[in-house]
C-alpha cells in the first residue's frame, strides 16, 4: 500500500515540479515589477510628491493579498487589443500584477528605511560639493543603500514566493492546483497527506536557502 502511494507521488512529481516552476515565474516577475515600481515610489518620498508615495505605501502594504489578486484578476480583461491584434492576458500575469502591488509598497518602505539609515553627514558632505539634491540622492545616497536593502529585499521575495500559493484560487495552474488535481485523481487519503507534505517540502527547499543567505548578509553588513 505504501509502495502504491509513493509510486503515485513519483508519477505526479514532474507535474508538481512544472507547477512549482509556474509559482517561481510569478514570484520572480512580481518581484521584478514591484522592485522597479517600489524604487520609483520610494524616491518620491524625498520629493514634493511625498503624500502620494505615502498613500500608495499605506494602501498596498495594508491590503489583503488575496483581495488584490482578485482585484487584478477580474478588473483586467482576458485579452487586450494592440495594434489591431488581440493578445491574451493570462491569469498568471494578472496574479503577478496583484502581487507586484504589495511588493512595490514594501520595496518603497525598504528604500525609505535604507535612506534614513545613511548618516546626515553624507548629505552635508555631498551638498558641500555643490551637488543638487537629485544628484546627491542618485550618486551618493542610493549606491550606499543597496547593501542595506539587499537582506530585507530577499526576505520579501521569499514571502512573495509563498504568496503565490494563492494563485490557484483564481484558476492559475500552479503547484497547488496540480496537487489538488492529483489528490482528486488518486482519491486516497494517505496519498493526499503525502502530496501536501511534498508541497511543504518544495516551498521549503526553495525559500529556506534564501532565508539562510539573508541571515548571512545581515551579519555581513551589520557594521553599516
């Protein structure tokens, strides 16, 4: 009986890994979009548009991720017309946008915290060289922020990766959806238990090394 259960898991293993690849794709895409948007929004914190940036951060940091995913899934159309051609707008891309929103808000906060940790003397020294505020920020302050931002940024990526497990709720064929299909197909309680333990192991195998590397980077840059 146990051999049958493990044999069924082996048969479904390629599909599980393919599904995990979909989750990883969503997490990488969401983090890339969120990082670009977050850096821009975070920079607005040091401009006259600060109230707009703060509103964005407060809204999307405190909004439930599932609500944002449902929002982007059902607000955006199933296809878009571009240069006279209709292009599909897949659900996984909508989920990516839904996760990119809180990612951007958190990256903006990470940037704000990193800039705040820079000693005021750095600003004063740069201003003494007759640099504009924009030049000081882009050429002096921002390069020093990246090392400070890297550990929390990586931790945020791990959290976003775990958040991709919500994608199956809006019809994305990810690793959770594969597990549900496999459980319903085999229809055996031991197999279902083993399947979901395997899901835990897959997410752990992907996120744990990121967590360990984050801790190493935090210790390495602790003197900053």
